[in-house]
């Protein structure tokens, strides 16, 4: 299974960042952690990177089995 989630602009109305350090987006999907490059703290944040998440479900024999495994982990 491969996935590459799209990243919409990140907005935070009313948020004040007291420190002006660069920030990044951290994502965890299927037990895999990925981070974007750092950006200046100016909203909206526009991440133009692609993240690829891959996972092999060795015991799955068909797509329905993968669906069942993912649903059981979410419940």
C-alpha cells in the first residue's frame, strides 16, 4: 500500500507565535513519522513537499483484508 496525502494550506486564525523560529509539519501515518522542511512562521503555511508512506501487509491476501486490518487499528 502506498499513500501520498495532499497538504492543504495550514491556517490558524487567532494564533500568536511568540517565538519567531521556523516551524515544520510532523505527520504520522501507518506508524511512520515524516517531517517537512522548516518554514518561516507566516500563515498560511504552504508546504510544497510530497510525503510517501509505504506499508506491506504481509498477511493480507486481498484489498478487503487490508481494509479490515486498518479499521481494526482505528477502533
